[in-house]
C-alpha cells in the first residue's frame, strides 16, 4: 500500500504516515470542504460523511455560534436513493455549524434536495439542477402494488413539502411541473431561492 509522508495538519501528529485515503480525509477535515461527486446509493457514502459532520458539531459545541467556521459541501450528483438523501438533508439543516452547499455541474433529484438543505447556497453559472418529484414502477401482488402506490404517494408529498419549505417555489408551480423532469438553471435558481447567488469566482463563496 502506498503511504504518504504528510506535512503538519492541525490536530494530527506530524510523525508517521497516512494512506492516500487517510490523507485526503484529514485534508478535507482541515479545510472543512467535502465533495459529493457520486450517485447517492445504498453504499452508505453519505453515512460516512454524516459521521464527520456529527463529530465536528460535537467537537465544536462550546464554540460561540458566531465564531463557527462553515462546512462547505460541493455537489455534482445525478441523484439516487431517496432514503439516504432524506436523513442527510435533516442532518445538514439541523447542524449547528453553518453548512454551505455549492452546485457545480449536474445537481439533480436527490442532489437537488441536498443543495437546498444548505444554510447558504451557491451555484456556478452553468450548473444544471433538476427537481424530480419521482416516479417508479413496481410488480407484485395486488395488495403489494396498492401498498407501494400508497407509500409512493406519501413520498411525493414529502418531496413537495420539503421543496416548498426550502425555496420560493409555490405549490401551484410545483404541481405544474411535478410530473416531468423540471430543470432550473441560471437566474431562475436565484429567483426561486434555490441558491442565494450565481457565482463565477470561487472567492465569492468564502
């Protein structure tokens, strides 16, 4: 296994070695910057990121809120599993440490929901965001199909309630677009308060 002779990283002993994965992890912790650049599947990638955010909140619980440094989450994702997404959005919203989300490239479906969970939100001007109310097919017995349809309807309503609560999108607009892939780009991202600002210079975030 390749090892890296690491420089001094705040909070880490400078002696010894770290694997490339460990080095990347601690550099991310130091810069408070994390990237979601994958589809959100049932592989628990968001669980691992959640552990870091929870631990940072615990470690910094006694720091006055106005002195807390934000956590930056950069998003390029085509979406994925709704259950993995839901708990992560709840965590971001409830974080005592300010969460800044940044859309870069494709931010779709579950990725869109993570974006609007940020306390502050930005997007690069060519970002493509997709509001996706969700649809699915299911095969089974009549009772299984009915139960699936009932649960799917509840999930659609949950998605609508969440999007309306975190943006300026109203119910009429959401319902008009709920049965299609609804792309929101450019200045509409700001007018719908999906993000606070469209940026061209990365320095505008910090």
